[in-house]
C-alpha cells in the first residue's frame, strides 16, 4: 500500500434498486464523471459499439469491469472503483438478496452507505421498499436516494416531490431516513458530479457531493482501542502478547484493561514483526506487546483502555443469518466466536424472525435455512464485546458447530445490560473476620434458619401482595422475617439508580447483597422485585451462599396487563414509560426455581399458604 493510498479515506457503498432502474448506467457514469476510468477505456468501448453497429450504453463500462474482475483470481472487496476529490470509493455488488445479506451480516462485505435508485417513471415499488427494509436490518444508516430518469418525467419538480414524499414517509415508517433525495439523469450525468442545468429547481447536493459527506466506518483508528490477544509467547522472563489492533491506537506507557479477566497493566514495549520496536500501533497493525507486570493473560482476552472498555455480559441479543439446512432452535448449543475468543453458548430465545418479502417479523421457535432473526444467546463465561453501532469489528460474532460456520451476526444488546459494573470488584486488601456467633447459635435462638426467598415475576404478578401477606403470617408464627421491596429500597439504598438495563442490574446486585446479609443475620428475608435477568438472579443466589430460594410468582403478561394494579401497563403501552418489562424490555423466565406460585390459578390466600408451607418445611431446623 502506498503512502498516498493509506492516507486517503475509503467509503464502501452498495447500490440497490430495481433491475431496470439504471444501476449499471449510474455506475458507468460515476466512473466517467469522476475521472476514474483508465486511459482509453471509454474510447475502446465506444469503438467496439461502432464496429458492431450498437448504440453506446454507459452500462457497458460496468459490464467490462465486471468481466475483468470475474477473470481475476481473487475478489478484492476493497478494490477502488472510483475516486472523488475527497476520497476513494468501492462498490459492493449486491447480486442477489441472499448472497448480499449473508456477506453483510457475516461482515464479509460491510457497506458504510447505500445509494438507492428509484425510476422517476415508475415511482416507489415493492422492491424499493424491500431494499430499504434490508438496509435497515443490516444497520446501514447513511442513505442517499436517487430518482433516476427525470428526463422521462419531463424534469418535473412536482413528480420528483411526489416520489420524495412517498418514499420519505415509507422510510420513516421503518425508522429510517435518507440524508438526501436527488433527481438525476444517470445516462446524461445530471446531478451525478455536476449540477444539472435542466433541473434548476433542485438546490440540493449532487450524488458525489452527498457521498462525500458520509463518514467512513473504515476509519477504525478514531474508535476506542480494541486489541484481542491472539497468542501469548514466552521468551525467557518475558511474555509477548500477540494480536492485531482492531481499532484505535495503542502506545507504550498506556494502561490497558483486559476483559473479561479485568486485569490491568501498562504497555512496556511494542514489538513489530521483523521491524524495530515502536512507540505506537494503530488499527490494522499486527504487533506483539510486553507489559510492565506479569499477568496471567490468555488468548481471547480483549485489551482496551480503562476509560473506554467493551461491554461485559454473559447474555446478549444479536441479529444473525442462519446458514445450515436444519433450522436453528432455542435450547441448542453452539460455539460462539468473538474475534480470538471461543466459548460455548446456548440459544435462549428467538425474539424475532424476519420475513423480508412481507417486511414483517414475529417471535418464532425456529430459524430456517438462510433466515434472518434476532436471538438471545447465553454463555456460562463472561464475554467482552461491543454493539455493532459502537464498533464494526467487536460488534460481530460467528457461530460454529465445532467444525463448520453456522451463522454470522451482529450485536445489538437491546434491553440487556452491560454487566461490567456489577462484576467489577474495586476494593482490595480485604480480610474476612470470623463471627463468634455462629449460624447454629442464631438458628437455635430464632427457632429457624435464615435464608432468602427471592420472588421474581412480571409487574402485577402478585409479588408484593403475597410477600406482605407471607411476612404477616410468618411474623405471627414467630419468624424473624422482613420484606425488601421497591418502596424501602429504591427510596434509600438505591435512590441513585434509574431503570436503564445497567441500573436495574445494579439495583438487583445491591438487593442480593443486602438480602444475603439479612439471611446471614439469621432472618427470613423476602425480596419482591421483578428481577427480569437470569444473570442477576444467579448473582443474588451466589451472594446468599446456599440459603437462596427462587420463588417464581407466575402470571402471564395478558393476566398482569388485565390486572394492571398501578396503571403501569396502560402507561407503558402509551409510550409514557420506557424499558417496561414484558413490553419494551425482556423478562427471562426462571429456568429452575425452587417454588412456583401460580397466581392465575390460585387465590391470594392459597398462594400465601403455599409459601408458608414451603418455609415451614425448609427453614425450621
Ligand atoms: P407485583 O408486586 O408483582 O408487581 P402486586 O402485588 O403489586 O404485583 O399486584 C398484584 C395484583 O394482582 C394485586 O392487585 C392483587 O390483588 C392481584 N391478584 C389477583 N390474584 C392474585 C393472586 N393469586 N396473588 C397475588 N395477587 C393477585
């Protein structure tokens, strides 16, 4: 790569549109008008047309390019197609939906921006909608629409306005927006590079000006540092961590955070292969680094700077493209590959299966061959990752069956919290002091053991109602009992927390710890919180060291919504409350609760009796 090239920015665009709307003509014209054609190419094709008595078409240029490319041994997706004064462009071809989708989702071809063609004569058609929907699914957000063949519409401003209004409305309906909508005549070059003198009513940008205004995701150096460790080599005393800098910049002296192991150390040196040691390494470079401390770092650890760490989680939502013939089903396990890390994962749920022809999606129990779906994946181990939106490299994943690739996908998180905050231990130098009053001493005095009854369930399922009644009855029976619920916790201990996924996770973490302390003190503590995430409940269980009892207060969404004791569902449906469990935020069902209390089937009294019986059975010494 020459210096000049490496300094220039590259934008990868995909051109989509109905077959006859003028794609090839537009590409031919882009080559020519930007002065990107090799010397003599145009003349050669014109001469060929003359010899054969054919009318010259701009599309022939594209065809000629394509066939040269097809003869090439390798397909280079970063090959430059045309250049503007500002940067280089590459066109990712979109031959058929399936292939295009697969390439885009697996990251084989990643478009920064899209040009969508609409024929001024035919207007917005089904395919124009399908293409927009696909781009939306793939996360392409920089879009320019060109309304082509304006000559066939007599260069009429009102025809253009009509198409513009229709299409803008459609895009808005699917949550998208076009940066520019431009009237052009691709064949004659109107508004491609030069402003058209036949449509002076149009004051906006030309196509190339519009494209020049887009930002290129290939500028990975400006993103936060991501350096996945590929190998660890030991040379005498030293350990060299080898890998490729995926994004950002790494400097000698930087303090690095390794995720998910959460260890930190400074970069002592950067060793480039067969080159002198250097002070900086940038996105795209493969290097080896040494640290100022001996840490146990493994292949798969992801290094970042401390201030800009990746997300840490053991569950995430992503959108995948499914390759095998046999469908993907919930409960199945695969190997998840995140850059250099590979861990087993289970498919927890298929949130949405997309129908790209009908432009709809729905929950499903299977993803068919070549299907696109939003799924929730769960692992035992903590993972370090990013959302696609934040990083095009670490925001992607691949699934294998141990041998073959079965899916490629992009990470969105959608409603799942970053667990970094709740798993990081900041205090050090702690020593536990032994109590001289033992659990047995306390149990003997109280007449029962301590423990946590962890109620979980949807809002309105009956957690508070049952918890308060159980507290009353257990107290009457002489138990040391106390209920932790939203009222006594959110106003004090957790007054600084809101309802974002992260704050919810932290809320539950603190409640889990407080409940564990109550239990340790010998009390029966009942917690009444939705606690929608399995990972959070598992952490609460771990905190309570074997005295944890998960009680699923069971009522389905329809029943809870009908009860709506606090009017919250109504408000959530009206969009007044965001992140509302069951409506706009997930609820993960308990997978193996100690007790299930079905409040749809039984009266409050019967439910309370069920819990009391459980406590008498389990907590009496
Ligand atoms: P949560 O604490 O789970 O959000 P609440 O206890 O505040 O739920 O509200 C549950 C609502 O459902 C109350 O209005 C309660 O009277 C009603 N309900 C109906 N049947 C039952 C039952 N079997 N158990 C508990 N609550 C019930």
